[in-house]
């Protein structure tokens, strides 16, 4: 093997492998292979005041690293081919460090699309890893670790266990909370509308009365509405003016990450998470009429740039498919309004204009095809001529009242030829100025102003983008983590904050205002951009944030009063005669002794006390104390009576054995129950640490010959490899 190419995703690796000969081997790191430890803070400050991250290789990545080291020893050249964004740059750096290579000596190749020509061009034009962007990503990671590991425990101690805070997460949550506050404080305002029907069934609305132009809230009550209606019924009307004008509608810009997520949400009903999963597949490689390849460009981008060859390919296709009248004289260029957009990147577009949605229908699945059609049509339309409309306006003038009728018709569909135009023309009849017309009907209707709507996923992403909070890669994960932390709930596709979210934001607003301040978060993103551009020192950025932040943490530990629910019940503890309090925990409300931790008496809100542990005949093999039988949500289990000194425990739930042997050691596999539900593990644990969250089957992966399991997806059941994640449909 002469050349080793290291990518992030196995699917991406398989696609690239199709384009290269036997002199290249493409392998995947499967994402991050080095990170800050989960069990500790992982950051120290040395004697010079510099921040030193303590990276480690996660257990589930150790086998991958071992394989990469082995392949790297026999490779003549090692190429880093991770995604071309800051996170991809950082992953490439950590790959180099994990396999014992100098990151600045390894050739780095980048591409916006996974096609044969793009890969060949990248190999011919390698560069070095960008240490500025790596430092920018490292700064982001360390900032998030500082906030998460120092602020989250404080929230847990002052409000409720299990809470978390983060730079982007908390400022995003405050946007949701602020909207909910607007809704709760909103007071509706009454207003009336007046509509009329003139001869030839022409609908019109009140435009002016007694010299006063009528806006939405002008008619404030029923009395004023009745006055206008009564007056109009007695008036004679003529056609005062007829206006016809032509106007053009420009096509929308090609997609970037935020607009793709928004359009997929509103038009297809996809969540941002689902949209990005589907886009990842389309980027990394799917079957086409020309073999397996990526059919869209990189999907995490805030740029609207388009490659000139892609534009000219689109223009040739438009001319051949639709004719010259749909082709503008010059190519259309678009400029992003996003703050600090990375203009070196491209917008999201199809990699092959000839791979039309009609052809793609034979190769792509249902949801993949829907998203691909959306991306394809948007790109093609952005290079087509504007649509043309004729707007029509007629004013009907009475003695005191003036009514306005509006119409519109499509003169030339332009880019709508591709995207579709579903609105019907509203045509007004041909009338002559000065013509007397009859008022056939008139009615008034009461309305009330409505509060601003709650955000849905699409509108929240639009808001985050406009405020410069986060980056393309963070929009979907931010919404997901807010849901996971129970800070928000989705109701009829609208985002509702939970009550605990209000408590968290109120505490942060009072004591850590910068964490929820959108301008602080946005400015921090700009500062990270400066680090990426080599215009700011990443150590200074961390130091400037860390010292005042930690001072606030220490002050908060002393000054912030506990916000935990602790309501006196009037009852006395049967064990120590202290007062019982109603408290709120991670799993809901419960009653506990106020003398905790000296007295640990508890009962649920229904008054039921926890059952006393049953005695058993077993003895703890760790400390020799008797084992007792206790009850949990997952059933009965054996626990050491010396708890909490000894935390030994065993499940009493019958264990189901799987006939498929463990792929690591050949031992028996068992179905078990854990904190997160059912899982499958090896009987030889802890010596063998094989674990799976879906059931193993007697089937080997066609790609790497590892064990596969059966997994249920919305699109149907699949067999998925535990090692390389390759999927095979269940027939």
C-alpha cells in the first residue's frame, strides 16, 4: 500500500474508494477519535497561565486508532481528508496526533463534493492542516467544557439535578423564553375590517373614509365600523382609478445549511436533525446511473458561492431543457447576509446537473429523493430568469368612502417552471375610469390582534442565524439538546418551553447575564472567527473568559439562594420528628425529611412509603455483608446492605441469552436492562466490553465481515454492522 487516505465516515470512504486505484486505501476514523474525557474536567492551567487540554482516546474509538496506526506504518503517504470546516480540521489534527504523526507534515486534501474529478483535483493540490482553524475549534471546545462543567453543577445544586448550561444552548433557550414571555404578557387589541362586493363580483376592502386612510387598526370598535357601513350603503360609487403595473419576482438563492433546514421543515415536514442526516447521505455517496458518488456538495455551509463550472452546466441545461427565454443574459450571483460566512465554501447544490430528480427517482429512497429534489430545483431555479406578474388595482370612490380592489396575474413563469407556482391568478374585469358601479354587498367583521407565534424549528434556526448565534453545524444539535434536557417540548410542531426552563434562564439572567446574552454569544463567534483567521490569540480568548467567569461561579455558590422546591407539608417525620417537605427531583415531586442528609426518610406524594428491603440468603462477594432485595423502576434487584459504603448490586430479572456468539471473544451474549433501557452485552464483561443497543443476528457485514444486528427505522428494518455502520435492507 502506497497511500493511505483517512476520512471521517465509512460511507464517504466507500464512495472515494470507488474512484481510486489499488495504490490508495481509504479508511474512516468514524468521527472524533480524541476528545476531552467525559469523567473529568480535562483542562489544566500551567505555571504560565496557559490552558492545557488533556485529550484521551474514548474506549469505543480504541480499535479504530489501533487499525489506523497499523495502516499508517506501511503507508508511503498519509492524506487527511476530513470535512472542510473547523471541526473537520480539528478531527484531522487529532487523527495525526493519535497515530503519532506531526500534524503539520501530513498532506491535507479538501473537496466540496465527492465526485471523481473533485477527488483527483484534491489529490493534485494538497495543503497543510490549518492550525489557526484547529485552534479556533479547540477554543470553542474548551469554552463549552468550561461552561458545561462549571455552571451545570451549580444549576444542579441550586435548582434541580440533571440540568445543564452552555454558551449556544442557553442563549438559544433565552430566545424561546423571551418569546413565551411576550405571549404571556400580550393583551389583544380589537379592530374591525370592512369588505364590500361591487358589481361583476369584484371584492374590495375599505381604503379611505372621510379623508382618513384606513390601516389595520384604524377601525377600533363596532360603532366606527357601523358608521362607515351605514354611510357606504347610501353612497354612489364610480371607478376613480385603474392602475396596472408589471413587476418581477427573483428566484431564491441556492441553499445554505440554515435555509435548507428551514425549507425542509416547512415544505417537507422534516426536522433539522432528519434533514442533516439525509443530506449527509446524499453528500457521502448514493447509487446513481454513473455509479456510487456524492450527489450534493458539502451540506454544512453558510456560503452562497457557486462554482463557475456548476453555473455554466446549469445554464447549458436550462437552455437545452427549457429554451433561451428561461436563460438570463448573465449568470446570477448571490451574497450571503450571514455574519462571518465562510465564503471559500460553496452553497449546497447538486454535483451533477444531468442527474435530474426524474432520473434520481430510480435510485434514491422516498425521503432522500424529496430532499434531493428540493436542493436540485432550488439550484436550477436560481440561475433562471425572473417571473413576471401584472398587478392590478381599482379604486371605487364614493361620497365619503373609497374601496380598493387588487388583482394579479402571472405573465411569464420564469423560474417557477422548475419550482412550481400553485397560486391562482386573481383577475379584475376590464372597467373604464369614471364608470358608475353598484355596491351589491358590504359587511364588517370584528378581529383581535394575536400574540407573536411560538417558534417552530425552522423559525428558531432563522432567528439564530440572523443573530449570529452558532454556526451551520450547531443549529440542529442545539435544538436536539434543548429537547433532551427537557427545556423545550414540541406541541403541534411549535416549541414550548417547560417551567424548569424559566427557572434556569431567570437564574442565568441574574447571575450569568453574558451566558444568555445573544450579543455576547454572537461576539464570541466573531472572536472565534478571528482566531481562525490568525488575528486573535486563542489562549488570551480563553483567559479573558475564564477568570471573571470562575469568580462568578464561586460567588454564585455562596450568594445564590436555593430554588429547589421545598414546601412545608405540616407533617412530621416518623423517624426523627423533623418537618416533612415537598421537594422536586429529576423524576417528579416527592416528600422528604427536612433533616436530610442525617435522616433519609422519603415517601411519594400519594403517601406511600418505600418498601423496606427484603432479606436474602446471598452474601456480597465484595465486602461480605448480607445482600438485600430492593425494588426499582426496572424490577427487583440485589443490593449490598452496606450501601453507600459498598455499591455492589445484581439484577434479579431473568437474563435472556442470545444464540449469536460475541464477535470479540466468542462468549455468550445476553439481553440486559440498563438505565437507558434494553441492551445486549457479553457474559465475559468486564474482560470483554462488547455492547450493542439493538439485537445481534447471525449475519456478517459484507464490507468488513463483522457482526450485524437488526435495527428498526422509520423507513423499515435494516441489518447494521456494529463496527463500520454499513446497512443492509431486511428483505
